[in-house]
């Protein structure tokens, strides 16, 4: 039987009061909502004996800030009792941009929508939905509610029990600049209310343009960077981890809210997830938490302490090892699938390849596959655009590395990969691979073009997906 929270739990977790008084809440769902991500997520893991750069985050137009409000986000709970909602494009937009498919959609159907959802009021309009029934975090940019109609500029999703970071194939999984959900790493309401001396994860931080780096604009584990990255003049790329060294004297900090943050920065640090306009650093807090350093007027003591923190924060350049949330040592994974089934797809008809053919299979971002409807003949379609292979800088294949492609298909579907060099000579052709079949090959050159070909089955319907992963020599 599912265990429900009783009323005494609601005194500890007021953020759940709405849903709990309206239906029975599954305790496992709430645990996943309040503590998402895998045990070895970098958000929940700590580096051992880190080494640091000597770059100091510079001052800027404003003081550093611990922020809940217009630039942060709410993190909203949904389960199987939450009703569906259709999200349409904001006025003037071609569609809701599906960041994974890299296409504009006329609408996005969300199966479980929280009744209490309120987007952040700033221009970014962030909101994340933790849909525990689907196991998905739905993330929006510029989300708005106008006369009961929901609209947005961008939609992306990630698995609740995943790493909390995107991967090279599904490289954009949330509305933050680095491709993650807006709630990843932020100080949650229940965490701020807790009497624990430390937050149980790395924090989410943005930098002003004079602190963030332009080349590279992002590093592992980030898979993307802010659009303004080329204007950055600092030395810390997005995705980098910054920490307070062990030698930082916590006794210098007198503001209670900052003491807990300092303790966290010494153990877990903070990942750079975005840039901002003129604030040396911002640490993000879930909207509605009540964490406000200036609730009784401007707090000059806290502002000075934030500058002490700024002067001591350093970027981590390496670590002797890592420890996960269970206390076990591990090596962070950097070898991921680099093959996506996103389009654009054209269908072969005689000697031509027809764009937007009505018989074409469609990319389903939630299934990460091309889905074909019923057909009496094979549909063969091609994507020579290169968008099927990752563009994430730290994950691009190098000449001589060995890779293994494996087909994952249903209904008789088939997958094929063709790689040509810059002289258009075919260097790799896997030919058609059925479900479970694989091919291993050496990456032929650094400068290649790719063509992914998928073939439908014949009958009620079929799907085609696959993985392309580097293997040991």
C-alpha cells in the first residue's frame, strides 16, 4: 500500500500542503520531487582534494546576491491526479521551441500540470514541473498565463532520476543556459527550512560577463552556453565548478543564511549555470522559500560577507577523486551516447529525397526515437544535416577512437549510419542494422559528414532509435 503523508508532515513541508489536502500523496513521489537525480549525480557528489585556478571573480555593477524571485524558478509537484494542459506559443513566436528536436512546435501537451504553478515574474519566466507520474521534469522559458491560456517560448525535458545534466545526444534538457532545468542545484524550500548545517548538493550559480569565460564558453558537464558567451571577458566557463577552499575561515561569516551556504561551498561547491547582467555571482533559491538577506532593509553586513565569499571562490581544475551521495567513490561518466534521432528527415522516392513527406516518421523527444505509423511498404528516410551527431565540444569523436553503433528498433525498423570525409569519400557504412545489431569501427577523421538513414517496418507501426558510444581500444 502507498504510504501517505499525514498532517504533521505538512507542518514540515508547507510547500506540499495544497496537493496533500486534496488527495493522497505517494511518499516515494514526494521524495523524488524533493531530492531528485541519481545517487552519483554531480549535483549530489563532492570532489576530494580539489585543485583550483587563481582567477578571482571580479566586482561588477552590483553586489553578489542570493536570489529568489524574478530570475529564479518555482519547482512544482505533479502526479497522476494532476490534469493535462496544452502550452501554445507566445504571441509573435513561430511555435514553442522544442530544444531537443530543434524545431518549433504548434503546441506542447503536458500530461500532468500543477494547479498551483506560477512562473517566475522576470523576463525568463522560468518554471519547472516535477511530473512524478511520468518521471519527467518539464522545463519552460518565458512561460506565461494569459486569461487562463498557457504560452511559452521554449520547452525542454529531463528524467527526474537522471544525472541532472544533459547528455551529448539529448544536449538540451532544460531552460537554463547550460541545458538543464531551472531548478537543478537551486536551494529548495524544504532545504532552507531544514536545520541541517549544509545543503545536500552543489548550488546553482550565475556570473557576470566579466567573470564568465568566452573560450571555451562551456565545459563538462554543461552541454551548452548562454547566447552572450562570446561577450564574456572572464575565465570561468559555464559548467565549471567553483568552491571555497578548505582554508576559508567560516567564523568570518556572521549572517546565519550565509553560514549554511559557505559550508556547502566548501564541501560541494556551485556549478556555473548561466550568466547575468552585472552581478558578480548569483546563487539561486527556489521562489517562495523565504530566504531573503534584505528582508529588514538593505543588509550591509551580508553584502560585505558576500564579497568575502566572492574574493575566495575559486574554479576547480581537477580533483583527486569523487564521492557520491551514498559515500562511495566513483569516476564521473564522460562517455555518453552521441547519436540523436532528431531531424530534419526526407523520404526517398525514386531518386529524390522529399522534405516534409506525409509518410515520414516523426521524431518523438520523449521516446528519443523516430516513430512510424502503419504502412504497407517500407519508408526509407535520411538525415544528412549532421544534426544527428553531437555538436557538444567535449564529446565530439576524434580520429582513431573506436565507436560502437547499436540499433534499437521495433516493428521491423532498421538503422544505418554513413560517414564521409571532406572529399565525400565513404569511410564508414554500417548498412541496415535491425534491433540489437551493432557495428564497431574506428572514427575515420576529425572532419567528417554524417548521414543517418532509418527504415520503417511494414505493418501496424514501428520505431527506430540507436546508440553510438565510444568503446575501449
